[in-house]
C-alpha cells in the first residue's frame, strides 16, 4: 500500500521496513567470515531497500571489496540518479565482479506506463528529480548490460505448477532483449508462466524464474572470477 499513495505515512512505512533490513544486514555481516565474498540480492521492494543499504553501508567502506555481485531485480535503477550513489559499476561483462545487475521483465506488447510514471514521480537516490531515461537493463541470457539473446541461450526457465508447490525446468523457451528506449527486459511473445502476470504484460512476479538456470550460472561464474582475482593478489 505504501506504493499506492503519496501520503507521509507511506514514507514512514518504507522507513520501518528499511530499519528491519538494515539491522538484518548488520547481523549478517557480523556472522560471516571476514574474508568471505558476498552476494547481495533482492527483488521488488527488497531491491528498493537495498539501494539505501548499498549507499549507506557498502559504498566507500572495506566491505565493498568483498562484494561479488549485486542483483537488484524487479525495481528500476537510474544510471544518473541512482547508480553513482552506489559506488559500484554495472555488470557489463560476464566476468565482472563487485558489480550491479538489474532488470524488469515485460512481454510484448508491453505497457509499463503506470510503473514508469510512479517511479519517475519519486526523486532519485541522490535526492534529485528523475530524468526521462532508460533504466539499467542487465540481460541474464548474455551476462551483460543491454543486448539481446535468442531462446536457445536460456539454460532453464523454472515454470511453476498451478498449485505453486512444485515446478519444472524448461530450457530454451524464453528469449530476452534490453529495450534501448525504456530499459525494460523484453521477452517477446508472452510465455506461459502462470496466472500472476500483472497488467501491461508485466512479468514482475517471474523476474527470477524466467532465467533461473542462467542466474545460477551467473553467480557461479562471478564467484570463480572473484576468487581468481583474490588468488592473484
């Protein structure tokens, strides 16, 4: 509900949620080995909250050197208003580490107007009005920013059962391309994933299952690159 109103209570609700996450992050950092690599991942409101975590608790601090990758999935990230405040580069190549990946999945024809209008009405992480610009678009099928890939590059989509109690991995079923105008990750014709597709052909609920196997491979690849870099020091 905090996303459906501009009343002050909405900001206070989000701040309460952020306080919860900030304490959880501190507890996590305190319990993992001091030299262990870290993956930070969130989806939807989780990604929104992680923007502040990265700005306030990671940027410019020693822990930044331990970040293997950051996945801010299902929430728009502005290259001008948000990204510079995070202190980390984008995952522009499959082997880049300490980087940020973000995407929002839509099938065609896509109508992201409601989502984009709400996002652009809010200030960026730097406190300034958002510009009309494409959002950051990472393509899980290529492992980089922008670009396109055929369904053959999809190692496995996790298609849930109707009762959501199980699922099956279907390879080579969903393509993806980053739209240069909006920064949306476009899927082509609507894939059959279930009944939770949002208005405008928004596959928000399925941002991760659509690219399940590729995301697993992406994490493993960046972990190997991070460990190799540490061994070379």
